[in-house]
C-alpha cells in the first residue's frame, strides 16, 4: 500500500471496520436504510436499534471502496460513542462531520461520506414511520366471532340504526356464540344517546348562531 491515497484513519477503519454486519449475524433492528446503486458501484445499508430515543446499537454493510467502508465504520463509531447518540443529534450529522473525523478523503471519493449520511437518515426515517404506524390503535372488537368493531356500531348509529335487530341485520353481529349480545345492546344504547346529544348540540349551536346574526327589529 505504498500508493495509499487515504489518511491513516481511513486505513485503520478499512483494515478493521467497526460495527459492520458479519456474515450470518442476526441483528434485530428498529429501522433500516439503504442508499446507492449497484450500477454506480456503491451501496450502503444501515440497521439501527433504538432505546429511549437513542441509537444504542447499529450494523452496516456496503458494496464499495475503501472510502465507503471507512466512512461507514467511522460514522458508526460517532453514533455509538458514549452509549449512543440521540436521534435528534444523529439527524444533524453531515458529510463534513464524517470527513473531518476521517482526516479527509480524495476529492473523487467524497460522495461516499454523503451516502453514509443518507443511509443513516433513511434508517431513522424507517424507524419513525414504523413507530408512527405502531401508535395507531387497532379497532376495538365488540363481536369476536364476526370481527365486528365498535367503529362499525358508531357508523351504523349514524346511518340510522336504533335497535339491536337493525344492527344485527346489517352486520350479523351476535349470530355466533351470542355472548356479546348483552354488551352490544348496552353499548348501542349509549352510542344512540351520544349521537342524539351531538345532533342536538349541533342544531342548537347552528340556530343560536343564526339568531345572533339576524338583525334585531326596532
């Protein structure tokens, strides 16, 4: 390596890369990001593990040159230092930060540090999207046999159902084991009262606002 065009730091990370995904290793991640193109020669992939809004562990892989390997290895050390970087701080990492830590890269290889930065952002985005999806509560089921939800009951009341028979005709609810019937009857009465109250309030507010806008007779 007499004509080695990289810094000693890049050489160190190239020969002994840190936190890369070893062959056959199973790593359970909370988010994964991949950037680059095989056609261009550089592909980078990163897996991150999150705890209390910190990236506490990660793995990466790349099909690329010494710059790609060195950049990803250095980036992984930057993120995991001192028990893991906060997600908000990790988002702020720039290619310039990685280049500085590496002691620079040849001009035609700087894009490798940019790809590392993008792989990190893609992994964080994937984690955020999955976290957002997990926050969405599943529908509350009121009839296990037929899989009928409470939301369906609310929509049926809004559509005009005012008896259990009407709701059962619409959804076949209670036609299985029948153990849900009493609970649904009670819930139906509650939803009808709530719907009636909302309609009344809406009607009253509308009329009150109209009355306020009407000119008073002198």
